[in-house]
C-alpha cells in the first residue's frame, strides 16, 4: 500500500533521512522505533505531505503522493500533540473535519462512543486537558474508516483506560486488514499490537523484520529485550 | 474551504484581543466625533488612529495567530485538502474578522457623524490597510520559522512603515534638494502603503497643511482623480503581492 523509494531529506546541513526504502502492505501493524532525532517523525510527515522530501518518491496505493492530495482520503493521522483553535468546541472541530473530508461512507463512531465525546461536544478546546485533546485526535483519525492509520505516540498522555480502549481498537483494525504505522518509545506496550518492527538510527533503517522472526532469532519473549540484544551484538 | 474559513473567522471573532480592539476603536472614534465641535477634526483624529493602530494590530495579531495555529495547520494538511486552500482560508479568515472588527469599531461612528463620501473612503482605506498588513504578517511567518524572529520582523515592518519611512523621505529630500527630485519622490511614496493611504485621504480632506512633504508633491503631480486611482491600484497591489509570495512558499514549506 505504501512504497517508499530512496527518500532523502536534509534540514540545512543535518541529514535527517539518508535514502530510505520501504514497502508496507495491508494487514500489517508496524512499529517505527529508534532514538530521538532518528528521523521517524520526519518520515511520517513526508508520507503525509507535511514535509517535502529532497529526492526519492513515495507511492500510496500505486499513486505518487506529489500528484494530488486525494491520497490522504485513505489515511488517518493522529499527531503526537494535537492542538486546535482555542475558541472552537469539540463539536465544531469534528464538524469541520467532516466537512473537509466530505465522505459518503458510513463513519466509524466506535471510539467516539467509547470516549463519550458526545457529552463534551460544547466544550471549548482551550478548557480541555491534554488527555482529552488526545482523545479528540484519536477519534478524528479513526472516524472516516481509513485504510491506512498513522499514529504518532498514540497512547502518550492518555489515561490507562483510554489507552487500553485505543489499543483494542488498533488490534481490531489490524484484523480488518488495515495498514497501521505506530511510533512509540514505550516498547512494552507494543508487544500485543505490532507485527513488524522498523528500527531507525541517524536517518537509516537498521532493520525491518517481523516480530515473530525477531523474537525467534534472539530467543526472547519481549520486543524490548529482543531489540536490546540486537543492539548489544552490534 | 468555506468551512475552514467560517470556523477560523468565528474563532478569531471570539478572541478577547479582537473584541478589545473593536471596543477601543469604537471608544476612540465615538469620542473623537462627540468631543470635537466639527467633524473634520474628528476625521483627522481617526485618520491617525487608522494609520498607526490598525496596521500594528493587524500585523501583530495575524502573525501570532498563524504561529499559534501551526499544529492546527499540520492537522489540516493531513487531510485531503490543497495547501493553497488552507492558506487562503487562513488569509480570508484573518482579513474577514479584523475587517469586521474595524467596521463595527470605527465604521459606525464614521458613517453617523461624517460626510458620507469621505467616511466611505476612510472605511475603504482602513480595510485595505488591514488586508495589506495581514498579508505582510503572513509573509513574515513564512520567512521565519521561529516565532520570536517572525514577530520581531512584523514589529520592524510596522516601525518602518508607520514611523521611519516619512522621515527617510524627508532626509532624502534635504540631501538632494538641489536636484529635480519630484518624480523620484512620487515613485518612492509608492513604496509605503501607509504614505499612500495618508495622501489618498488627505487629498479628499483638503488639509494640505498637514499633508506632509510627499503629499504636497503628490497632489501637484497627479491632481485628484488620477492620483486617487493610481494610489488605489498601488494599495491593492500591496495587499495581494506579499500574500501571493507567501502562498507560493507555503506550498513547498516543511511543516
């Protein structure tokens, strides 16, 4: 569904992405991990068209993303920190995004109901806590039933119950054959969600492997210890 | 696009700063007309308000608003909508709400107390100045990613146009007093939207004495009607060109 070919990006003299090649298929749930500043957020932003790559190409459903912005119909994005206009209410934000998307397909209101946002529709964004803001971001990213989900630190800032609801939703959508890309620093919570791991460092992909293969080759039961072992052996 | 514009405009109109701006404008305008015995004096007070406060508020508020909306802009970009539409909606939203505040604040007393044609002209000039400085603010936010630098640049823009430019012209005038510099001077005036607006209004108000040096030349050179249409054209160029440059850069910008 997403093909990334030789993507390079520099910010000034700093090389952020140094020729990235990736092929991501539907039904996969991919964890994009790596130390701070390794380029994972930049890679996501390039896929979303927020950052322009210096060279290389990206195909989403076999169409180049530079041609038109319509490919974003298939993508739901949840930012790390969602911030919205201060004086708008939750209801207005949801209404506005619905208007922008303007889709005829039925909406996926499962998270909307689970987080009970209907009781908060008149609340202004400026009065919301960080966690509630994250709930709004999560609801918006799943609302239009997109076939690709890009989640940047999805559970950071959510309370344990809300985080668990989101995790269950992610697992369910993975079962529905969607492509899900997650970045996270919390390796422990990735265990039951992800099927593949991409480890990035200094703008390069160090490895891209299925979780089962990774655990087998390192003889460990958890993702975190498997990755530690790989890094130690280097 | 209409939807983003609508919500951006509603969001700004509910902003306390914009409400305060509106109240302040109407307080000054009402007192200018009710305290002075003739409306011409009130017009001059209002003219100074328009030439100093309106650009400052427009340029600063717009720049701060755009910087504070950076995450919101990112969110919009992640949806299937053209970047140019997002930027246009923000531009129209800022212009629409600040112009509304200006019309409610200064426009009502103007139309009530002053002669209709002149007050209409003043309103139009005020609206143009608002739009011009919104578009200059958008350009500054594109030039600098850093909020402090960008807002510094907008303040610099305001100081330059509102305070320094006329002094600079006067200085040049004295330095080159021995040469026939009327024509270059008129050309120089086109470089400042605030000077253009001042001349435009004073040509109508008939207050030649306070027209400033550039104004006097301008009047001699063009006469009323031609001078007016040229300065209007220039003002409209001032309001579109910085915005178009910022639009072009926004399409390629890394968010």
